[in-house]
């Protein structure tokens, strides 16, 4: 693909991450989790318009089950304390919606490039231009926050862990996009909140609400419903292909029988003509022999 495509994609991807992370400064984590789901219908709409992806009712049902599972998380008692948190909830909500929309544009664009260009090329240029854009943006917009950081081992370790996690995330995303598409990616990302619960339980020894586990099961079931439609479609296509093969074999067998019958008919007619010719020849020979014997008799009588 053209290099400037990757510049635009890098800009969109950087701003999507920036807006969503920035939203935590103004609104609660509950609002971020709920509004971040906007990326799912956005991805489905974009893939339907630009990639001509058609979604069956089973896939739509899987999406609904996944979103219902996340809604359970949002309205569980675990987040009862921070539902009204945030210094400017409206601003934070708008940032999340804008970031989720850019996420959808980025994911759909990456899916197109992965399937039509090259995965290594995508990751190389996205990382290169994304780093340049991030460096320029942070030096302009966040330079005061950057100066206020006291760099210690305790402060640097979370940044290192976040960078490593994002590196691994962006390394595996193109693989999933090529295998299952951007909609499946966004549905799978809904499980990130569930894994956060596991970390809370075992790392921070916090108690969580039982609805978290129910929501985790709902998201997992929704993913299975969504991804199971592909197997059914493949099986139906295979069945159609088998039926077509059987029909062609049937037609070939009928054509073979017809040709065989025609060959037998032609052969029998030829054999009939030959036999008639042989009969005529044999009868003519007998008449010639009889005529010769009659002639001899006549000569004997004359003598």
C-alpha cells in the first residue's frame, strides 16, 4: 500500500488510544467500559459498507449476548461507588465515543490492509509513524505532565509494563484480523474487563460481585455463537459443493450409459449388415455351385 495510507492510519490509531485513555481523567471507569462498546456497531457498519461483509442472524445474536454480558458488569455492585465519579462526565463520555469510533476506523482499515497488503509492512509502518506522531503530540499537548513526572524505578516500571503489553497486543492483532475480522476482535476485547477482575482477586485480594462471573460466561458464550456461524457457513457451502458433485456424477453416469447404448446399437446394426452380407454371399455361392453341377449334368446327357 502507499506509505501515506499508513501515516493516516497511524494518526487515527494514536488518537483513538489517546482519547480513550484521556477519558479516564474526566469520567468513571464504568462509563468508559459502557461507551467503549460503541466500537462494535461502528465496526459492523463500516465492514458492511466498505468490506461488503454480511452478517447472519446468528452473528448478530452473538454480538447481542456479548454486549449484554458487559452491561451486567457495568451495572453490578462492584462499580456502585464510582458511577457518579469524574470531574467532567460529559466531556469524558464524548472522548470515549470519539475514541471508540476511531478504534473502529483503525480496526477496519487494518483488516483491509492485512488481507490485501502485507502484515509485516502494516506493523512496520504503523509502529514507525505511530511513534513519530505520538512523540510530536506529547511534546505539544502533554509536555507539562511529562515534566512533572519524577522518574524512579517505581514510576518507570508501570510505563514499561504498559509498553510491553501494547507491543504484544499490536503484534497479535493483525493475526486475529486476518483470521476472524475486526468485529471478532472488538468482541474478544470485551473479555479484558473480566481478566481485570481476576487480577483484582489474586493480585489485590479484592472481593468482586457474582455478576462478574455471570458476565464472563455470557461474553464467552456470545463469542462462541458469533464464531460458530462460520463453521456452519463452511459446512453448508461444503454440502452444496457435495450436492453439485453428486449431480455431476449422476449426469456423467447417464451420459455414459447413453453413449454405451448408442455404441451397442451402432455395433449391432453393423453386425446385422455384415451378417446379411455374409448370408447373401453364402447363398450366392450355393447357387453358383448348383449351376455348375447342373451344367455338368447337361453336358453328360448331351454326350
